[in-house]
């Protein structure tokens, strides 16, 4: 990105530019009005996992079948976690449970998309890959970064800036 344009974008966001290790400049935001999404791959646009499964060229019937299967998986997941004692207690005594959000965080495809108001959390997800075998995250290697261009998307008052 052009240096002047980059500095202009930084100034318009009303954030603070901080120096990070390895010479990177990071913008931090004091406002809760900024939302971020860290992606280890620079997708053409940010869309939920379920929508990424719906490919161009699929018939409407195929797309609907994928949606129905995803919905059934979420329902089954909800029934499964309901058997954990704390879940019915939580709903009865504390708050409603967003089963779609829980399903997404356990790897099921949903129409939801993770956003955060914490830039460092988005930066973590943009630069670290989940390893299911060890149930942990590891930083992308230099080779991994060259193969994939990670992205942090910034959502400001219905406007998206891509970095």
C-alpha cells in the first residue's frame, strides 16, 4: 500500500499507531465501535463458513441440501450439549444460549462470522493456525506466510478497510 495513503487511513481511524516487533506498525483503537476479523487466508471477501461451502455453479437444490445438513448438524449438536448439566442450568438461571455460536466454535459450519473489538485477538487469528491433533495453535512459519496472505479486516460504521 502506498505510504501516504496508509498514513492517511491510520489518521482517519482515530487510533494510536504502536511499533511492534520486527518493525511492524499496528493501530490500536480506544473505541468499541471498531470491529476486526483476523483471517489466515486473504479471502476475496469475508463470509461465514457455511456460505463458503456454497460454490458458484451449484444448483439451488444442492445449496439448499448443504444448508439443511448444516442445520441438522447444529440441532444435533444442541441436543448433545444439552445433556451437559451446566447447559440447562445456564439457560434457566443465567441467560439464553446461542447454540449457533457454540456450534461455530466447535467447528460446525454456520451463518455466523467472528468479529472482535480487540485488534490483538484478530492479529492472533490472522497469524496462527489451529492444529486439531494437539488442540492448540501454532504461528504460521515464514513459508506458510509466503504461501498465504493473511488479512485483518476492519469494520468501521458499515465501512470495511482491508489491510
